[in-house]
């Protein structure tokens, strides 16, 4: 006689009414306890110790019930140049930032970091993750300016890993053969507006779309199923 389903000795057999569906995917399992947060900074030049940080945008990544990635709410602020910093006029030509605009509403570096980090920490907690990991296009540039500002104001609550990143230059090259952000975005079939580019918000959101698209297509292709592991520092 076949064993009854309420016989606890039968592997994979569940009593009537018991839910045997797998648990929903969790962000904490997808990236080893890290929450990807896309960051773009606009600056007064290329040297983080010398040139001013002028604008920050951060986009936490969220996960749906299918394990697919999407953009969370953008966190952004303009930043006052730190005392003694330099601003290359050519950088302002590219970004279109008007330092003296009456409605720029820029914050000091300390207040700007507080604003962005508070939002990022809230997203990390909501995802049940332990720390944020920066995603960027040429991520070392954005992380370098962020870390330099953290050091200048001696900020003690930086939610980002100090050196590990995800870079969409690599992902764009892998998936579409393109390493320039505008070309990678368009190769992925996403819209690109050159007039909006070089705004921290616009570039961060396009970078986030590219990151999610590549990771989601990989998941569909490889049927990737993350294995829960104990989070640990890299």
C-alpha cells in the first residue's frame, strides 16, 4: 500500500494544507549580504583630493518576488565645494553645473554625505543586508571621490564597502561589446538623451538600468539560484 502523505517518513511529502513552495528570493542571498547601490558623482575635475565634489546621486537596487532586479528610489543632493578645492572650468562645461545658481540648494560635504548615507542605510536595512556595495560606470572614480569626502569630514557611518565595487564598464563590455555608458545603454535597447547626460541623477539611473538589465538577463539565461550563505567581509 502506498504511504499516506501525512506519514512524516516520506521525503518531499507534505500534509494537506502545508505550503511546499520555495521561499521567495532575497537580496541578502544574491550578493553575499551586500546591497548594490548605483552611484554617480559630478565633480570639478579628476583628482578626488584636489577637485570639488559637486553632486551625488545614489540608486539602491531592489528585488522582486521572482528575484529580478529593479531601480529603487533615487537619493540625490548638490554639494558645496570643500574649502580650498579647485574646479576646472572644463568640467563645468561638461556637466552644465552652475555653482552660483540661487536654486542649487547645495549642502556641505558632511550634510550631503549624511543625506545620501541615511537613505542608503535605510535601503540596506529594508533588504536585510549588512552593507552596500557601490555600482558605477568606472566605479573607482565615484568611489574615490566618495571616500575622499568621507575622509575629509571624518564620517564614521559610511555604509559602502571601502574598495569592492561592481562596474558597468565590464558588464557593458561583456554583454554588448560597449564600454562607454551612452553606447552600452543604447546597445542594450534603452533610451539615451545626450542633453540630460552628465547629470548625476540621469547617469546614475541609466547606469542602474544597464546593471539590472544585464543581471536579469544572466539570471534568465543561467537560471541562477543563489545559495544562502553567511555574509562576510571581502
